[in-house]
DNA sequence: CTTGATGCAAAATATTTGCATGCTC
DNA sequence: GAGCATGCAAATATTTTGCATCAAG
């Protein structure tokens, strides 16, 4: 897993390249994604930030704007889970896919070489320049079947 | 592809089994999904219905309620595309996955045996009772790269 | 006739935007 | 200092709900 310092450096580099500014809010949102490495909605991230850094007083609009910016730059990525809307996670992790339990909401990440390779072949077959791909397996985890 | 009559029969069967009623609105929404076989948001479906069957005066709430019901019963299924929110399609087609062009929004469906098999193996490996799975490949189609 | 379904409008959510002000660079 | 970023509140957009009425079984 990437260290926070490297992540931060990468983020700063992207900001500089886009001539955007590095602000305390952007740093805290990045840190929040790093430290709470599950998948969170913008609301959840906002709530976490208000609890962890109440003095910063980060507004919800900034959270939305920053997450959009991060997704656009590849620093974060989002995935949609049915009803609950978009959830974000850091995007610089190794690529992976998700298993989602419909009962408890648990999310398990996995990586599978066979699937990765096959996706590339399919994109090629349809003459698609693949920029991203996601796979979700939905079901009941072992705990919830007990 | 399933015929409309078969689809309708299946839908009626499900409704009867759930002790729900077969209404003109539900029929029209089903027909709309059948005839416009792309992927549509609830709003789009509502708009189509207002154009095609203005005299029915179907309300947006009914569209939402009916799509939820159909998804729950497997008659329809939804997929989320980034910003644009949930889109619905008929769920009784053969299972398939999607290629999505980020430039023109085109959606291509495909089916791949290797991926299907591998997904089952992965679910088994994590002791997951898989109920559904989706895969999206995002990128630029050949037309949009020209 | 009983009970679920509908449309409407209001409510609840979710997300985006305008703008005055504050902070990076 | 110039210009982007921020917070706030208002504006939008999206989805759900309450309720009186309608219609299917």
C-alpha cells in the first residue's frame, strides 16, 4: 500500500500541474480517505471530517468539489452501490474489484489476474480504448448466511 | 430475445404470486422497457411514456415504484453510470455485461464465458452466495477515437 | 367490496451553484 | 496582489411519502 507521504506528494504534483491550489481542506479530505480506507459517500466523509477536525469547519460543497476533482485526477475513484449512491475510495491503490454483501453491506476487495486479462481482450475485440473497468459481485457473505 | 407476450405473462405471474395487481400503468412501463431496449433513467422512461401514451397520464412516482418492483422481481435490472444515476433495462435477457463509451455514451453489451466462470470461482473462494454480478468496461469506442 | 395502486403535491435527499470573502502562490 | 478555493445559503435535481381517490381482483 502506498504511504501517506507519497500519496500527498502525488496529489500536490497533480495540483501543481493543473495550476490548482493545495489547501488545508484538500489535504484533510485526502487524509480522511487514506485513514478510513473503506468506501464512503460524500456525506459520510463530511461527517467524519466534522468529527475528526471540527475546527476546520469543512463545508459539504467543498467535499463534493474535492472528491470530483480527485476522481478526475485519478486520486480517488467512486463506485455506485444500488440505493446508497456513490461511494469514494482512494484511486491509487492497486486495481481491484469488489464483493458486496447485500445483507450487511460488507465490501471485500479482490484482484484476479484472469479477469484483468480477459477484460483487456474484450476491450480489444470491440475496438475500445479501455480507461477503466469495474466488476461487482453481489451476494450474501458467509456470516450473513449463518 | 424473449417475446413481449412471454414477458408479459411472466410479469403477470410474478404479480399474482405476490398478490399484487396488474394495472395499465405497469403494463405500459413494461412495454416501454421492451420497446426502447436501451438503458433509461426513471425520468427518461417517464418522459417516453408521456409522449407515447399521453392519455395514460402516468406519474413519476408510479414509474419509480414500478421500476423498483420490477427490479426486485428480476423483471428489470439497473446499472449505475457515474454521474447520470441509475438506468434500467429488462432483466430477463440473457445475462451480459457492458462496455460504455465515455465520449458518446454508447453502451455495448457483451457476454463472456470466461468471465462468467471466473466470477463463480471467485465467489466460491470467498464463500459468497452470489446473487448477481456486473462488469463495466469504460473507455472510448472506435468512432470517438477517430 | 376489499385492498392494493395511482396521481398529486409535499417532503426528504442529494448535489450543484452564486457570491462575498479568505488563502495560496 | 491576482486568482483560485471556501463556506454558506439558495437553487436544482432526484427520489420517496402521505393521502384521497380509483380500480383490479
